C-alpha cells in the first residue's frame, strides 16, 4: 500500500510540474519605430488579437551636432491614444560618437527628457527604459560609463534599465544594465547585391550563437518583420529606399527587396530555444506597422509568439 501511495504521489508531482511548463506563456511584445505615434485599425487589431502586452516605443535619438555635442533628434510626436492594457517601454537610440560633454550629463539629460515626455503625454505605469546603441570595443568605455549612470538613475526611480545587444556584441564585455534584448536581425551585408538575406540568415547567425549560453546577462530576443528596398546601380550599392522619392531610379538600376522569411524567423527561435530557452520568455517583434504585420497570417504570428 505504501508503494502505491508513493507511486501516486510521484505521478501527481510530475503532472503538476508538467502543467507548469505547459502553461508558461511568453510575454508578447513589439517595437514601435516611427516618428509619429498613430495606430490604424489594423495595428490595434493586431495588438488585441495577439495579446501583445508590451510596446517598445522609440522616443528620440541622441546624435552628435557639428561640435560633437549630444543632441536629441527625431523626437516622436504622440498623435493618438495609447492602447489600453499595453505597457510602454521608452527606447532611446544613441549614436555613440560624442567627443564632448560629461558622460553623467548626457545620461541625466536623456533620463530627464524621458520623464518629461511621460509627464507631458500622460504616459503612466513605466517600469523599464531601454537604450539602443551599436557600440564597439572602441566606443565601449564611454558608452558603459553612461549606462552605469543611467542604471543608477533608473534604480533611484525603481525602473529597470535594458539595452539592445547586437549579435556581434555577444562576444564582448557585458554592458552594465539589468537585462538585454538580443537583436536577431541585420546579420548580413545589405550593400552587396549577391547577399539575398541580409536581415536574417541562419548561416550568418550560427557562429555568434556559441556565446549565447554563457552570456552573463538576462536576455530576451527581438525578431524581424521589416522589409528593405535596396537600390543598386551597376551592381553597386546606392542606398535603402524608405520611400519612392528617396533616390532617382535610373534605367538599368536594380531595386532588391530584402525581407526575412517565416522559416528563418522560426529557425532562429528554435535555435534560441535549444541554447537558452529562457531568452524566449519574452518574444519581441520589430516592428509594428501595417505593411510588416500583413506579411504573415495570424496563425504564423501565433507560432512566432507561442
């Protein structure tokens, strides 16, 4: 009888553990990367249909002026109401080429500007601030100093500080933040006509993933939805066409469409699951606009988010 009770207890325990694993649901998030905040009906429907809980909103860029002083640029205009029940995460993109100005002053100015924008636009419930920067070993020292100051300011206000992590940065020193967002895109050379999958190609991604399991920072992952139209002339790169009037298209020019395929996104997601499954506890898509969200079916998005 005792053995029977022990067996029953073990079965119930395994069932309970299995139930917890099955019921774990990834937080569903998406970036908003435009200079005017306005959601159309399709974008709002996407957020509702897929139970998106977090919206990473680019507030402004910080770029160097002519004297290499940091200046805010391309600040977002809020022309619409925020979606109800969706947490907003302010994101600031920093071009890390400053030669002048105190590091602490830069961090203080960025932090104050974020708080002012939240107050001006009545954006409540902020729990996290994110810094986006394509830093390298040569710019790491100043950037990390700024992050330390930003982290102190965030913690004083009981906020989490996150930072984007490019794939090439996985082998570098870990930035002084609370968590990282691994950008699973921009993996190839888009300036080469022969490179057909520069946004996401697993053959380019795999070499970087060796560093993923031992990367000493809590991570989540952002996966791409966006499309590039790349202009080539005589086989040479001219530029990315964000609009039809960005560049004159001459006879003989090539406009190449570059976009990630669903198979590539799912392959990247499975690779992360196999190496560091907790990184997919929050799945973030980049980024929200009508063209991007119409690329795949609702069922496809459920598979990406699941």
